[in-house]
C-alpha cells in the first residue's frame, strides 16, 4: 500500500509514518521543513503542484491529511490577531483541501483509495468550553470539508474518514495529554483499515468512538 502522510516531521505524523513503514507499507512523508522525505507547505499551491508532479502516475491508496497548527493555545481573548486566524485556517483548512485536490488523480489510480483527515473533537459544535477560537473553528471547518468530500467522492469509490486522534502527549498536545502517541497511532491505523465506501463520512475517535459533529 502506498500512503502519503502530511505533517510528518513530528508527533502523530512522524509516528504514523514509522508504524506504517514497520508494517511494510510504502510511505511518502512530507513536512513544511526538510525533516521528512519531501518538503511540502500545504498552504503553498506551487509546492502542492510540484509534489503532485513527482508522484504523477503513482497510485495513492491512503492519503493522511495530518499537517496542522495550534497557534492560539492558551491565548487570551484579547490577544487574537488576524495573522493567527489567517495562518490557522490556511494550514488546517485550506491546506487539507489543496492536498486532496492536488493528489486526486493519484487516488483515482488506486483500487481502494482512502482519505483520512485528522480533525479534533475541539471542533465539535456540541462542545463549547471556550477559548482556542481559531483552532476550534478550523477543526469544525475541516470536518465539514471531509463530510462534503465524502459525498462527492463516494460515486468514484473514494472513501473519506474524519478522525479525532485524542488528546495526545505530543509537542502540540502537551505533557498532560490523556493518550500516548503509540496508543493514538495504533488506534488510528485500525480505523483507517476499517474505512470503506460504506462508512465514508464517518467522524471517529482513535479508539473507534463515534464523535459528535
């Protein structure tokens, strides 16, 4: 299986890349810097086009849209700037769509293509504990994108799943996270394996729980 993982320089993306390779899969790992196989700023259409050109003619069986930022963690209400909003939405929302758009020809070449979008329960409309406005809004938006992609791509046999990785002990999640990276990644990979056209549009947690929108 050929897998593409965005945001693979650290945390969940890096661990996903490692575990999938250990299982024998071919993984094209990307990161905004040079720490993964390929440099890819998901917000840059030019880099997206060049990455797609490198993979031209190669089937992608699983596209994992993991790249994301959390710039407003613990940010006070009065400290939000337009730049925080712009960068958050560009990476967490537009970047996901641009990645899917650029690699759609490769997904069409696979016999059982899948797209996994890493979102978060923090974007759920049923949870509103306050704070992290930009991050929460971006995750609500990318969940919506995933649901709509699922509708449009189902006739083409492409399954789309949306996933909450848990509150993971990473640089982004912090040391107080409830789930280890290994637990989260192992659970996510099981969820990716179970994803099919029949379950497309699902929003699941790493442990299989159905998440509220």
